[in-house]
């Protein structure tokens, strides 16, 4: 008969060993980041209105509102990305795997890369194209007027070309890094399985 005094934390240990303790909270984190991406454009438009963008020169106001629409679209795409991945992270490792935290961390790196790369590719390209066409050289100063994200947005034809390239490279490099981590974890799990099987 098992001693309850020595085994009462067995369910807790099972959560750790099977990886549920890592996968479930990360899926909640993904959902939270998804919701933040959805709410970010609302916060930005609130700040822009609070900073009286409608009192600015007409072409500046129109450009800022169109730039906000691009940011809102990038936020909607980012929301969908994180929302989709929150389900997939729960299947990142098997309950019987020896290494359960590594696949979760790998999935986080992959998803972060997909998010940042997609955001830069969409918002960076759209903002650069819009401001370059409408404002020309003045467009490079517009980014600093947009709260939270303006510092990451540039203007000029160079940025129109480079932003999608940067986004693509970020996605590829983080995906490559995540796959290397997954491969090492899979090899380790398979090796452990072969050693323990009769």
C-alpha cells in the first residue's frame, strides 16, 4: 500500500512530467498575445485622436488614418496567427515524451518569428509604400507620431523593398532555429525510447 504522505504530490509531478504544465500555460499566453494584437490598433487610434490628428494638415491626417488601417489589418492577421498557434502548441509533444519543455520553447520561437516577420512584412511594407507615395521625403518623420509601433516603421522606396525581405528572413531564420531544436528533441526522445524498449 502506497503511503499518501509521500505520494500526495503525484498529480502535480505528472503535470510536469507529461508536459501539461508547460503546454497549457503557453496556450493561455498565446491567447493573451492574440487579444493584445486585436486591441493594439484600438489603443493606437485612441492615442492618435488624443494627440489631435484631425487638427493636422489634411494629407498628414489622411496618411495617418490609412497607416492606422494597415496597422489594424496587421493586428487582425497577427491575432489569427496567435489564435491558431494556441491550439497547436498543446500538441507540441506527447505525454510519454522524455523531453517536453523543449518542443514548447521551440514552438514559441517559431510563432514569435512568424508573428514578427508577418507584422514587419505587412505593416512595414504598407506603411513605407503609403507614406512614400503620399508624403515623399516628409514620410520618414510620420512614424514617430504613431504610438508604440511608429519607431519600427520606415518610409522611402528602400523600405518598400526591404520590409517584405526582412519579414521573410525573420520567418525563415526563426523557423530554421525552431526546427533544429525540435529535431534535437525528437532525436533525444527516440534514442531514449529505443534504450528503454525491450
